[in-house]
């Protein structure tokens, strides 16, 4: 799996990395039991700080998508094989609607974050 980081984006580097891993899990490209690159190796290959990779991995662990095992590294969790098809279709519809309205990706993400925050507040 090839990950790419764009330091020119407003999105934090750890969030870019976590988002790419998350998307690969949702698309089924990373299946349960798949070992992710060692944090040190990934940091070196992406030319980013080790703590940036660890931050991304810790966020993914907190979401239940990966397990961090001492000596074994990061492994895609067995709980990550849920069927995300319906969610992916809904997100595609949101992306299409945002595109039809001419919204910038950052604006769309802000709206999604607001919707999630409202849901959490209920």
C-alpha cells in the first residue's frame, strides 16, 4: 500500500495518513490481519516525523480500525471488516451534492464535522 502526504494541504499530516488508511480499510484494500508498515519505516519513506505516524496510528486504534501490538506493530483489526457499502454510498452522494453546489472540499468536510458534532451532542 502506497501512502502519500501533501504538506501543502491545510489538513494535518497525521489526519491525511489516518484518512488514507481508513479509506483503504473501508474499500477492502486492507483486510483484517494485514500488517501496516512499521511507524519508523513509514515516517522515513514519507519524510515526516515519527510522532506524526504514531499519532495517525493511535487515532486509528482509538477508532477500532487497527490494533497496536508491542513488537508486532500496527495490524488491521478483525473488527474492521464491517460492511461499509451503505456508508460509502451515502458519502458518495454527499460528495456529489457538494460538487453540484460548487462547495470546496474543506467546506464539505466542515459541514460533515458539524453534522457529526450535532449527533454526538444528542
